[in-house]
């Protein structure tokens, strides 16, 4: 085990035994659907817009979406083609709102510090690395803003916005971003940017997520706990996660 990512940590928190089946025993897990294909396509458009590349957003989105769907088809992953086709005009409607939403939220003086920046930083007291890719880091004055794009339907409710594990993604990204660049955490803020498929207006919404010292400590404690159990091969089944688990009541997890 050379590294751990946020998605792996999230799966361990879901169920340590599920983590074992997927990451240790290498059994195939969730491989995507039309929603993940949509997310990949529109993320790529957001990246190109941030980097001020000269391209046709609509054409790029459609091509990226088709490419992602073809990959699912090639990998023999089932998805709803009819539902995917409904998503095309939804994605196209989002595209012209991305840049105005950025300017409205961060102001005209913002600059792009990085896009799709890789994190591969040493984890404290472990011979392992934390791996991740930050969608965007925006700089305004001496402040850095870590942004993660999230595609969704109409938006997130209060419970989702405050879900500890959802927000820990940004907390850990901030922590290791600061380590990588030797930046004072006080000068870094974290934000989600919702890309809403079915919304009639405000299809791009930014909102800030707090990632202070206490929350950072809690996120790191979860990370260290996961590493301790993984390294010591403690694969306890989390029974509350059985409902909805693809391995539940199969020969792998009877």
C-alpha cells in the first residue's frame, strides 16, 4: 500500500469489509453510469474554461459525454441511454453560467492558481502518501480557494451540505495542499461548486465549507484510524451499510 485517496477512505468508512473486497481482494466494484459520465464531461469543460483554452464548450461537452458513455459500453457497464440523452441539453444549459458564477462569487480580480492539481503528499507518521486531484485552486489577493466541482440534479439539501464525510474531502485537500506549498492554512478556504442539471436557474452554485483546525483534526483522525485498521488487516463488517451494498447476500458477503 503506497498511498490512500479520499475515495478509498470514503469506501473504508462505508464498510471496512467492503474496502477489503475492492482494494485488497480486487473484486470489481461500482464502475460508473450515465451520471458519472455526465460529471466527467462537464468537469473537463470547467477545466478548459478555467485555463482560458480556446474551444467550443458545447461541442466539447457533447464529445466528452459520448466518449465517456462509449467507455462504459466498452467495459460492459450497464447504463440508461435514454436518461443520458435527456442530460445533453441539461449540460449545455449549464455551460454559459460557469464563468459568470465564478466572477460573481470570487470577483473579477480572481486568478487561477491551478486546475486538476495532483496531491501526493506524505501522511504524518506513516510511510504512505495521500493522493488526490483538486479540481481548481482560485487565488484572490493572498487567499487561496480550493474548489471541487460536483454535478447533481437540483442541488444539495442542508444534510448533504453538512455531511462530515462529504466535506472531509475538501478538508483533507486543504491540509495536504498547504503542506505541499508551505502555505498557512489560515490563508486557504474551501468551496463546493454545484453544477445542477435540472435547475431552472442558478445552475452553477458556489458555497463555502468550513475547514478549520478542529475539523482538520477530526478528518485526520478518521484517516489515521482507517490506515491503522487496513495495515493491521482489521476488516470488520459494518452491518448498517449492508442495504445498498453490491456485495450484500452474495457469496463474497453472505
